[in-house]
C-alpha cells in the first residue's frame, strides 16, 4: 500500500470515528437513561402544584431551553432502556411536549383552544407535534399506544398532565426508571388526598365522588386496577378510606372536568 493510500485510509478512519462520537453525543447519556436535569430545572423555576405552570415566564425566558430539551428527548433510543426507564421516558416526553405546545400558543385560555376542530376541541392531542425518531408523533400516540397499551398501569393517569386545572398536577420532578413505581404511587396518593376525591356517606348509602378520568378510562381501572372502587380504596388516606364499606354497593359519581389552563400568572 502506498503512503498516499495509507494516509487516505487513516483520514477516512478518523472521520468515521469522529462521526460515531458525534452521534453518541447527540443522544442524552447514550446507552443509558436520558438526562432529565433540564426538565427538573424548568419545573423548579416555573411550576408549583398549588398554583400551576408559569407558561408566560417560561415563554419569555426559557423557550429556547425547552425546545432544545424536546429535540434531545426526541433522539433517545428507547429500545436501549429497561422497562421502568421506558415508562419514565414516555411520561416525561408527554409532559415536556404538552408544556411546549402550550408555550408555543401562549397566551391561551385552554389547551383545547389550540385545536382546529371547533366542537370537541381535542385534536391538539392527535396532531403529530412531538419530535421523535427523526419524525413526529402525537401526544395521543404516546398516551394510548406507548404508555397505556405498553404498560397496562392505570396509575399513569395521574402522571400524564394535559395542562388543565382538573388534570392531576404535574410532578415537580422528572420520572426516573429507578423510582418510577414509587413516584406513580405517590402521584395517586396525593391526588386521592385532595378535594377531587370525596366519600359521602348518608345513612346506608355511600357515594364516591371522583375525577372524570375514572369515567373516560374506566376500562383501564377495571382491567389493570381491580375496578374503580378497589383502586381508589388502595390509595385513599385513612380518614377517607374508613368511610368506604368493605363490602356492599358504592355509587360512583364523576365530577365535571375543568379544561381551563393550569396557568400561574405571577
């Protein structure tokens, strides 16, 4: 082999090696769980469960950081993650992109106002707006195909946030594989302890007042949670749980859903 050909070969190998390194750097923590530090930072700076999300502040000061985070998460090789890491990833991807969609359209009174269908106003969730795998997918694809059918875990309905006041609050930290089970349990317990879940006992009649989510996704709770009443009982605080009879019929009533934006105007 001549010196010229040897030199060209070395240059080609160097270029290929450089390309591999660049590709690895493009994916957060290549080969492991994505780095969610930026999501944690944004949540700490702009979110408070008691008030909602400061979309205006985020849009004014950190919109570029949010878009960079979306792009980075969109390059993650999900198949390289273990099952718990995958669940955490899909939940985080959904929540990050829901916030980003609102920020893009802000100011807005409800995320439904970002829909183009004038009656139901929910196609904001079916539009392919989430960067992923070199293309785009929808929020509905994440919720229904990736999370609900992929994991059969009704607790996820208290982790995926739709930017509405009646939606279970965002978690103030990213979900991570090592703790995702405990984080989901904590999400459900906190919601059940709040005013959206109530037990009314009058005489021999007991009525369980719950979020509309239990109506929309009743099959999930029946198939994977032992039924609505059994699921709720598992996570209710003791002062509410003692009002539910161990046996006998319990009426379930669903509260109206408030789609107003969970907007924190500071």
